[in-house]
């Protein structure tokens, strides 16, 4: 088994608003192995994006607050890092790409200007060398006419091109970890395909570990090695991607998979999950899926631990509490 | 059967102005000769990526945007010449459900007012008690409760808001409803509920639907026939089964192949197409798809392809493709 | 109808929430207390004032503050405390009238211009720009002078001056509201422009109008007092704060209390409205709200 690169332990994050304090993440634990693409999948408000941002301490405080936990990058707790160390981590060890690349690019500077600035911030390069590196980076994300793109302003590029520029910038300083927060959600499907292909190829070539946040099960299946399913601030299932899709265990994961309309078959009615996501201001004390779960029992008022249900497959559900014998019956 | 809505050769170009004096410098060809028809009880799925002009088609049909050319027939009668009172009367029979349930509901209105005001505007109800009654009834039909009458939109979840939007579209008892990406702002579990509701309503009332979406999987689930748009024109249209069993246009094939399938054992080559869709301001000559097409030939660069019917002889519904690959009368 | 809508319970719930959120903001509470106190003083002035505000008592001329005359007396022996209380009445009424009329008209003008757009918008807004290009006090002075010095002309002048502020703000909001999908939905439902402006555009601009109205109340009181100060507004012996300062100015060296107390009241009132307006802006902003 390969080395653990990132470990999130018991991370809790709260956001305070006018209506109260929302427990957006509640003692979430995950670990990423070096070199893998780790997917985090879940619906709006499940906390996946907040978790991703916490790793780089990008949560706005206030209203947000990290109330407990550790985020260990090669054993070093990012939450304890001082500002100086945090800057080093942000540029050189961990970088991030976002859903809407337009908002992460400054509209009044050219692409070249911004790329060079990022490069020179982290590497001792003169202007000319930086320029050459930029062109090389853009070629690697399959932007062939690199020189002309450097001279353009962000709004002159298409969404797919902007996201490729962002990937180039994110990978320019050889980070160990790349956090991709819904990087293709705003893109058209044909362009999404290109960007996903570039992202997976580049990360493989550079040996970068990726934390891939998405709501799209199809994208997870096509790009990730392992995946965590989140629901209302809890991780409910962690598994190898093949194992998860072959046999989802958590009632929520099962429900979620049944909802997806697939392109290969016709179904008269789609399955759906009854009810709605609980209010995070006053969530249920135990399993947060309890109100919508067809198997809910009294024991579900206690929070389930992560139970092993197979090689590299863990579920936070009391149905799987006893041991692996139950595996057969489900 | 006579179509409820019949759109013929619809054209909409937006002038882009620039310079000090606001000269028209370029044309954005949003819709460039689109024809489609929807019958009672039928759903036509209109698929395309951003910039394909699919939403402009919807907005033109409801005359939220005035088309430049073409004709729109509602139950055989042209609606492009209607004005004032007549137009408002025609609009009662056509409705729309919008993409973003958050911004398509006025945050300052209660559900009762949002759903009920079309009745008020058209003078279709005798009293406010009758309006409340009919709104309550409709809320139940779309899966909400009459307790929700006096609430504001922000007190609902995204899926519930979209149900309110659907109720608003139904209250004037229209014949034809346009859905403009009604589920793209929703989570999958909620999306499934809304799609089921939309289907169910059609089964009960026989509405004609135009379902606009960028997502082929959603369209497949809901449509009887499907039309694929690329840069302002229809490139392919066929029945659902025909389109998915025998997709013909290279663009349709690419759309199908680049949708990531939820099966990790079947790793796809996702980068099916190269490049981005060109901007509708600079439409390529010849076939609009040729710069990205893996099968592009010499003829595609300068000659616009005609529509070819490739359905097997005797098929009830035509399978139309705009592509030079099929010019020699290829039929399946 | 309007009252029925106001009592309508969902709106009450919203109002309750607004008040609750305001209650957590210390500045809002301070502003609210000041304004409430001023309104109470103005309302109950006849009960609270120990003396007749225009009753002359030549034997008590220019007395310093004492247990009998809290704020001293003026050159006619009138009790300044009583005059200041009655002055609060005048200022509040002027403020509310001006903001009510200017806010209403400005909202209507701005909403129409912004929603309809095109030439009508251009014409209306250029007119407003012309009015805005004069400093408000200068324009108000010109108008008041043209109509002859009186309280009525001062109110009229200030109202006219304040209209473009509301119109311009509401127009900006209306431009944004016009593009919202719910406007398209209303069109699809067959609503006419007038109906849409009344039921969609204006209600969605109301919170900014309330904020601007609160901030403008302070401004209005200041401009009205200024007009009186230079003799174009309320005329002596009307107990108007501006007019009082105007006369008191002559005695400022020896009888400091004469101009100081009306001045303090103007200061506190204007600050109260501004602080409350700022807090309201925070609370009514829907982006912050949820």
C-alpha cells in the first residue's frame, strides 16, 4: 500500500448565520494515498466543497470556523501552520482549481501576466524564462497556440480554455496535492471530456495526488481511484471506485445511484429519495440520513462508525455493524 | 395528428454593436432556420450545448424575444402577428418552466400570489377565494400542500421551488409547456422527483412539451422525440429509440460518447472532440460542425449540408440528419 | 386593501424577522432608540414642554440653563427647551412628508424608467441628472427663494430636490429586476407592463428605498434647517431648529445655550437616522440575510 499523503482527522466546521450555527462538517475523517485520484461526491450542501477549502484554510472566518480536527499533509498539521508556512504550502505543496475559472482569473490582466506572476512568486525565474515555461505549460494542457493565448485577457477565452489555463497554473509549481473543486461542472459535456482527459493524464505524468470534488457520479466513475460519499456533513461511505459502483452499501449511496438517469437504458420512472436533506442548524444526533432511510432503527440515533465491508470499502451505517456476514445478505 | 405548436424556419440574429456610435458590427446568429413541431401528449427534447441557441428557440416561441424570420403556429394559427390583448390570450395556452427555480420566483411574493396571479391577470377567476382554492388544488397536484399558500419562496428547497414554478405554468391550463433546463440547477435525487412529476402530469393532462436541456441522459428519460442543435441549427432529429439506437450525425455521436457513464469498469476515451464550440458570432462556412468533426471532408468546408431522411422505408417518423456523410441517399 | 395586505400574516413574519435581526446589531439599536425618543418627544411635546414655545416673557430674557429653564431662554424670554421639543415636531413632520412624497414619486419614476427603458428612460434620467448636477442645498435655495420664504415652500423645495436621488437608485434596481426570470414568467403569464412594475419591480426595490429613505430623512432635516437658517424656510417665531440657530448665532459669544441646544438636536437626530439607515442596509440586503 502506498504512502498516505493527506490525512483529514475529525474535521468539524461550523458556519454561523442569522438563524443559528450550521454544523456543515461533523468529525469528518479521510486519508489520501500518494498518487491517487480521490473523489468526494455528494449533493448540494453535503460539505464537500467546505472540506476541500478547509485543506487550504480558505474558509472565510467569520462566518466559518474550524472547531476540531487535524489536516495532516505528510504528517504536518496544516491547521497549525503559521501564515508564512501556509503561503509555502498553498503555492508549492497544494494547489486548487475551482468550478468557475473566470472568477479565479483577474479580468484586467492578461493570461500571460498572471501565469508569470504565479511562477515568479515560487521560482527564481527571469521574465524570459518565465515566458518560456508558460508556453510549455500551456502546450501540456493542449492549448496549441500558446503564445497568442498568453497575450489574451481571460474574457477572450472560452470556458474550457480558461479551465485549462487554471490547470496549467495549478500544476506549474509541481504541487504534491491538487484540489479540484467541481472543475468541469460549468463546462459543456464535450469540453468536459477534454478537460477530464487532460487532468487525469497530467496528474499521472507528474504523480500528483488529486482530491476531486464533484456531484456527478459519472465523472467519479470515469476518473477516480477511490471515492468518499458525503451526506449532510458526514462521510457515509468510502471505497474503491469499482467496489462502490459494483455494490454500493449505504442506503444513501444506493438511493443516489438509482436516481441517475443513464444514457444506455430507458426507464419509465426514475427512483428518487423521499424527503429532504436535514437542516444543519439542528441535525439529527446520530446518522444524518435517518429521516429518509428505509432501514432506520432506534440504534440509528447514535452516530455509526465506519465499518469495513470489504477490501478498501467502509460504510458508516449500523446495518453493517456486526461483521462481514451481513455482506452476503444485502 | 395536427401539432399543437409548429415552428417553421425560425431565425433570430442579435446585432452586436460597438464603437462610439453604436454601429452594428457583427451578427450573433443564435437561431438560424430551425423547424420543429410538437403534438398533443408528446415531448420533444431539444438538446444542445451552451451557445447552440436552444434557449433562444424557447424564448422566441413565447415571444419573449421577437424572431427575425419564420413562423410560429399555435394550433394552426400564427402567433407572430398577434398584439396586445390577442397575444396575452394566446399566452394563456403556452407556458414556460424556467431553469433556476430561485430567480424565477419573485422573492417578495407568497406562493399563493406567484401561482395565482396568471388567473388574476387573465380575469379567469371570480374572486380571490376562488384563486386560493385553485392554487391549493394545484399545489397538491405538484406534490406540495395547501399549507404552503402563504409562504415565501426562500422557505422552500430547490426542488419544492421548481414544483411551484411548474404549478404556475399549469394554472392557466395551457396546451403547450416549454421546460428550459428545469432540472439543471437541482441535485440528482431531486431531479428524479421533478422529472417523474413532469412525466406524470403529461400522462394525466396530455400537454405538449418542449424540453430544452444540455443533458442527453435527462432528455432520453423524458422525450418521445429528440432534436439535437449545434450553433443555431438542428443537426439531427428522430424518435428517442431511433436516435439512441442509430445515432447518425457525428456531433450526436460525440455527445453520446463524451457523457461520463457511471460505470468504472468501462473507462471511456472522454476527449472525443477537440476544440471548443465556435462562437455563434463566427459561424464556420459550410457545415458548422466541420472544424471539430472527425469525418470532415472537402465538401464540408464550403457547402452547407442538406437535410436527409435516413429512416428505414415505412417508418412512421422521419430520422433527419444534416450531414454530407448521408448525401447519397444512405438509408439504414 | 393596503392595510389588509400589511396585516397579512406572512409579511408580518418577515417584519418580525427583520426586527429580530436588527435587535442583534448594537448600532441599529442605538439608532432606533434615538429615533424613537425623538418621535416620542415630538408627539408628546405639548405634554412635556413646561412653557408655551412662543410665549414671550421679557423679564426672563437670555437666562442661562437652570432648573426652571433647562436649556435657558432666548432674547424674548421664550423657553428654549420647550421650543426645541416643538421644533422636533416640525422637523419630523417635514422629514416624513418630504421623504414620503419624494420617495414615492422617485420610486415610481425610477421604476418606470428602468423597466421600460429606451427613450423614455433616457429622457427621464437626463432630467434627473440635470437636477442632480446642482448641489441639493443650492437648488433648494433657488426653488424656495422663487416661491417666497415660508415653511411650505421649503418643504416643496426639499421634496423636489430629493426626488432624483430616489429615482436614480430605483432605476438601477429596476434594471437588475427587469432581467430576472420571474419577469419573463410574468410576461408569459400575460401580465402588462404596469402590472409588472407595480407587483414585481417596486416590491423588489422597496428595501433599498427604505434604506435610502432613512438616510435621506437625516439629510432632509438638515437641508430644511439650513433653508430656515438662511431665512428661506420657517419664519420666526416658529420654533424651527434651523431658524432658532439662525437667530441664536448672534448671541453665540455670550449666550452659548441659545444656538447650541437646537444644534445638538439636529446633530443627534441626523446621526440617529444615518446609523439606523446603515444598519437597515445590512439587514435588508438579501445576500446577507440568508
